[in-house]
């Protein structure tokens, strides 16, 4: 562990530190940017430039002001992650991350630097001038007093501080024995304890955990509860979403940067199951992806049960899941889940899945439904008793013998004795660990490019659920289906959706040949585009399908045929022929760079990973089908 000398800002290697190891201050902060922060390599290679203040001025100013703050409070040594870890050395980085919680726990003082809070602007008023630390003022103006003007004035700014949105600052909030907040001018603005109510509002962490947190005590603070605290935080590197939590559970993991968010979190869950016996790790709800400040966030006062009742339940028919959560976001509503000190359950990780040693219940009507009761439930603070435990519904795996997968967690009060009975003991229940893919799925934007003879008509779509082979009815696709501002020649398609686009050819013929452009995006976001003539049997389609029941059924049947047929025959028909007028129309799909769009908030986050494609339509008249065709000049929509 390297340290900074606060009097001269020198970086001292571990071997050169005095014995016994000196007491030190430690910093918790959000980075300016990697290019501005002073790193370990900068100290080694650009020392003269740093000291002459001609290199990374913002980062150097931050380091000096931090050391000055610590020195003013009497600390000769200080630690700062930007320069005290050699991030170019994987071994040094892994050692630091696995020891990080202990380093903060061993520090004499932790400064939480809020660079987006300026006490001088917020607190200054006639008769009160901020000239120093706000916690060092005698009388009613002391910021530690919740009734003081400075406390009330700073409250909203502290709650909204960026510091509460970052993944690494969670363990940095809980580990230190003493944490004090400082504003952007490094003025002390109160301790962790004096801001306990505001911290709860910002992070859902109750005051009792701020001064009594133990990584290995799960009866006072369950695994699910800890994961809920982290579920709305962000990290720059996706794997750090998991690695920043290691200290919260008192465990170590090898760091594998590049493995991705899903694999890192999956490894964490497997390690927790191996080390601890806390059922709350299974108390998650699928599909909780809203951001930190969304109206539906449990942060706004909701508990697990309240959130579960008001959220939109997905259709789970035929859609079983593994027992491990696909991401930390699924614990977003678990801030009130407690682990109960009951010893009637046990579980272990195996190569088959998770073996659960617990009573298993079955439905009396003979259906295949089963469930096990978890040793966790809503916290007693909400008036619940330990008997109100969570039940985990099970269903047999279609392709596995004596193996189950899980459905949505529910309260035990929903399981009544007149409908459920205990099954005879048959040994451990094997539950599939996970059945999630690491493949990245994304909504895609398709831009149509076509010659002047083409007229674009109505658009329709069908959504598919591949796990149950069910579909939604054929639906008209218009601008209301998209939260983005799209042009007339653009459409947005989400995974597992097939779109029909009606087109007509206007080129001097006595009639207007009609075709359908077909765009299909499967569940893994692989796109396929084709074209089919509307008058050809057996898929003859006439008129508006929503006004004609037979035509609607024909469209839905064709959509089913194309969507599932593409798995066996990935290539769609790229040519459509109108034999009476000897017309050939072709389509071509090409990826293109994504355009920047003026979107905000949750919409921006949801569509930041969209893919973009061009669908080019070309026409040839009076041609012998099978011969090379020459496309008309396409009409390209110009984005403003």
C-alpha cells in the first residue's frame, strides 16, 4: 500500500513507509476523467511536469487540495486511488480491489469529496458568510444540527450529489470508522452520521447500517438488501459493477476484465452461495431496469412488496428462469428484504445446478407446480413476522430430468394449506442455476431508401415470445410505438418483432403492383430483411389486414412462418417478382453508423446501444428474372 506525504505531495512506495505503518487519511471521490487525474505512471514518468504545474492541472490541483485538507486536520499521510494504485499492473490492481474495503476500514478518516456541491453558493445569505468549515461553528449555524439553516439549505444538493450514483462509493460509505463530507472547495460540511436521513433518501441505506455494518453479518443486513443498494449505481467499467461489491461481502475474487457484466455478477453469486447460507440471494424480481431517479424506484419510499404489486408483471407462462439473477438490477426492489435466522434450509452449488435441501410443496390439484420456502422475507420494520417468508415457485425443466427452474417469487401468505401440501422427502431439489445468455440484445433503427416509383404504405408488426411460441396480434405500427423522434422513412424494431411494410410500385402500369417488405429481428437482435409479393398464393393478402379478418390471419400466419423459419433458413427472399408486368423488386440490408439523437434520461439510456441499418429497395421493369438488375437511383432521407 503506497501513501502520499501531505506536506510535500510525494508518493512513497510501501517499502519506504515508516514502521509501524502510519495512520492515514483516505479519499472517496468521483473521477474528473482518466485523462485529467494524476496516476501512478504520471508520478513515475512526468514528475517534473506535475510539480511545475504544466501537466494535468485539474488532477494535480485536486491532489494538492486533498493533501492540504488532510494536513490541516493533522494527517501526515494520505491515500488516493488515482495515484496509489498502479493500474497498468494487473496484479497490483487485483490486490488493491480485493483489499479496498479493509483499507477504508483501517483509515483514520475518510473524506467524501462532493465536487458538485458548493456550500458557499448554497448557504450564503445576509448575515451569514461561509468562510470555513460548516461543522466548526458554535451555535445554531452548525451544519451537524438538522434544524440549522446550512443543513436545510444543503440537504437537496447533498441528496442529488453524483457521489451517491457511483458503484465504488458504496463500500467507501460503509467501511470507514469516520467519514466526513467536503464540498468542492474542500470545506467540511458534516459527517456521515449527521446526514443519516439524507443518506437514506439518496441510497436507501438505513442509519443503523452506517455505523454498524459488518460484511459477514447477514441477519442484520441480508445479501439481497446489500445488492439493492448497489442496483441503481453505475461504474465506468462494466465488470466493476460486481468487483466494487467484494468488500461488502468479505470475499475475494480473481479479476477478469473483459468477461463482461453478466459473467462477473454470476461468479459473485456462485461465490456467495458457496461461502454463506443466506436465502435472500434468491429474492429478486426479473426485469427491474429503471434508472436511479425513475418514479417507480423503491428509493422513493417503496418496499419490496409495494414495488412488486405496482410493477408491470411480465408474462411468465412457459418462461421459467434459472435461480441466479441475470444482473444486479433485479435486486432493485429488495431494500427491505431480511434474512431470517432459521436453520431448516441448506443449498449448495453443483455442476447440475443448485441443490436445495428444503421442504418442497406441491399443488393439491395435481398440477406440476412446486415451491420451496425461503428463509427470508419483508423486514420486521414493516410489521411483518418471520412467518411471512418468501416462497419460490418451481416448474420442471422441459429438457431436464428431476430438475426445476423458477418463476416469480411470491409471499408465503399466498400459499394456503387448502391448496398446497408437503411432498414426501425425495432428497435435494435441483434447480437450474442460470439460463441467461451473455449476448447483447438491442433495439434497432431501420432507414428505408427507395426510388421515386415506390410508395410506402402502412406498416404492421407482430411480437413473438420464443419460449412459449406465443405471439401478439397483428398491430399497426406508427409513431406512437417509438419514444424517439423518427422520420417518415425510419422505423424502430425491438428484438423478437417482425414488421410488414406495404409498398406499391407507380411506374406507368395500368395497375400498381403491391409487395411487402419484411423486417425481422430475432431474440438475439440478428436482423433479416426480405420482400414478398402480396398477390401470390398461398400468402395472398389484400386490403387492410386490420379490416379483414381473413387477411389478418394470413399476415399472422406468414409472420409465424418467416420468424421461425429463419432459424433453419437464415436468408430471406431478396427478390420479389410480379410476373404479369415483368417487374422485379429487390432489397438489401446494410448496417450504418448510429445517428446522434436529442433524447434524455431513461430514454437516452435505453437507446444508447441501438443499432442502425439501411434497407435499400431497387426496381427493374421489363426484365428477365434471374438476369442482373440495375437499380434506380435511390432516395436517401437526409437527417437534419
